[in-house]
């Protein structure tokens, strides 16, 4: 009877002790994974009411290979002119985008060098993650480098269900605190493996409200490392319907360029971005930039055709020439470029 009572007491006490024991292990886990996390800082240009302005963006990333490849969020680095990363020891290294997919909010950077303090992260399998599992996020919220937060997986969202402008991404929803600057940073499981890349919050206040969303690592791996993705280095908007008519587009749709990353393939071929904002139908649009009509004969009239163009350029040998027809100042001109070396 005494043995039975002892067992019952042990069972009753065990649930209360288990979370505490797990929480005590978070400090060991943080020290283990933190050297793989980097702060990503980018400089870019935007078009405002006053013209073209410069701005800075801060996010996070994670080192995934010994040759200096870093995963981060697309919205942190896409179409930016200059990108640097800072490791755990404070050393700053220049980086460039080698692959990016805005449709899943993930990008892959190549560092000029890997510092002595950096460590390559272990990659997990996000297919094995279950709702209710504890997780850790490490990043730079509001620029506070190497800050840790912990929480749980609260839901899994299949592609094209939660964010319509990112249809290719499978998301985890999490209670771990995520703020501005966490974007692009890694989410770890309790084994210290990367299972997701931080994307964004849903928030009414602008801060963290327990509705954080991270792109599963299997999505990121599939889009960035298992296939070659063409980085356009552009930001802009599709013109169709009334907008296409207003801009005198000689087709039912085309792509209006807002910004072009300096030093990129698009920049080197002479593609121009916008220089001022106008309001059309209650919508602010950057104008003055080139309107892309076609690339290598493929008309830019739909997202499907844009994907065809990306796939063609990604699959072409390095240095392959291609042509682009654009509408500039009312005239159709042809630009020439080469796929990135």
C-alpha cells in the first residue's frame, strides 16, 4: 500500500515538475544555437511623396552552411542596395542575395566570409513538428541583437491559406514573441534544430500579440536550396484593367517598376525605378519607372507568366543574354542583359 501511495504521489507531482525542468534547459539550448544566428542589416531606397528616399532595414538570419549561406526573410533584403550581417562576436560581413522567393518570404544570402565565432545551424524536419510543441526564436527585435523568446506551436497552415500574397509558404503559427527585427531569424525545436524562418505578425497594435507566423524550414529548403531561383532585384506593381489603360500600356497588363537594387543584373542593364508617388483611384503608386512589357518574348501579363520568365532565366546557363521590352516615357524600347555570373 505504501508503495502504491508513493507511485501515485510521484505521478501527481511529475506534470508540475516537467515544465520547470524543460524551462531550466532553455539557457543551455540558447547558448548552443546562438552562434548560428546573425543580425541582417540592409540599406535601400523607396519612393515617397518627396521623391526617392533612403532607408535602413534590420532583421535576422541563420547560417546554414560552412561556405557562408544564410537564410533570412525576403522582405528584409529584397531589392536592397547593400546588405551586411553581424555575427555573435560583433564582426560585420558583407552579403549578397543568391536566391529569393517573395511568394514564400524567404531569401538566401552568400557571405563574403564566415567568421571564427559563427557556427552552422542544424536543420530539422518541419514535417515532424506538432501543435503544442515548445519552440525557441532567436533574433534582433527592434535591433536588440541575439534576443531569445520561447513559446509553442499553436497551429499549422498549408500554403495559400493564411497570407494570399505568399501563396507558396507553409506556416507555423506560434505564441513565441515576435517583433520588428525578428524577421528572417530562426525558430528552433528543443533539440536545437531549425524548423522555421520568422516571417511576420498579425497585430492590431503593431507589436506582438501571440499571433506570430514562421515559414516552415521544409518550404524554405525546397524553394531556396533544392532548385535554382532567379532573383529579379525589383519591386513594383502589376498594371491591369483601368490602370493599364491609364498608363497607356499596349497590352492588357504589364509590370510597373518601383525600385531596382543597385549593382544587380536589372540595374546593370539600365532598368529604371520610379521617382514620385501619385494617387490613382485612392491608391498610391510610384510612377516614373519603366513598365516591363515582355522578357525574351514572354509577355508580362500575369503572375503565371512572371513565374515562366523566372524559371527560364533561372534555368539558363550563367551569362546567357536575354532581351526585355519596356515602356519608357511613352516609347517602347529594348534593353539587353545577361543572367547573373
